[in-house]
């Protein structure tokens, strides 16, 4: 999978998705169409292509990008064990955040129940699709709750 294919999947499969590009990264937002500016929404997923915000994944390697997805606490626990403490994610976590095609906690935002994968292959992306649907559903629910 490449960044374009992932972007096309997200924007073509999930309804009312707005994208914002900044510093070479792409942010995916639920856009309810009621005039809410993107900078006032929290993305449900991002595609990051550089070490601008963190260096844990060494994204400055040619062709390497990271797909990040915000999931529920329950899903995070089911993926990484109910005993995993998202606050422990980072340098001391035991994860190699530079590995390609492996779902893992986000190196910085894992404590907020974000997961990530560098350059997901086709099989990994198929499993990630349910996480994208969950993250999108959570974004819709947040907006519905506010509205």
C-alpha cells in the first residue's frame, strides 16, 4: 500500500472526510458539513511522512511513512494486552518503532490510545480497515454529541 491508496480508501470509503495537508503530513477529519473549520476538529487518522513532530520511527528514510489511527481504550487493550499501560509507550516500551508493516502503539500518542503502522502491506491494511472505521465512528459520535 502507498500513501495515495490509503488516502483514496479513507476518503472514498468513509463519508464526509476532509483532509488537511501540513508539513508533508495528511490529517483526516470527519467533516459534518456544518462549517466547522478543520483546525477546530481532532483528526481520526493521520499519514506522517517526516520526523518533523517526532523521530521515533525514523521517517526520513526514503519512501517510509506512518499511518496513525485513534482507537478506543478497549480496542487498544485488545491489541496490546489489557495489562499494557499506554503511558509506558515510548523509548522504554520495547517496541522498535522503525519496523515496517507491523501494528504497534503510537510512539508518542499511544498514551491517548493511538496505534500506528509504517508502510502497511496489503494484509496489514486489511486488518487496519476496521480500526479506521472505529476511529471514524468515534469522530462522528463526538460531533453528534456536541451537536
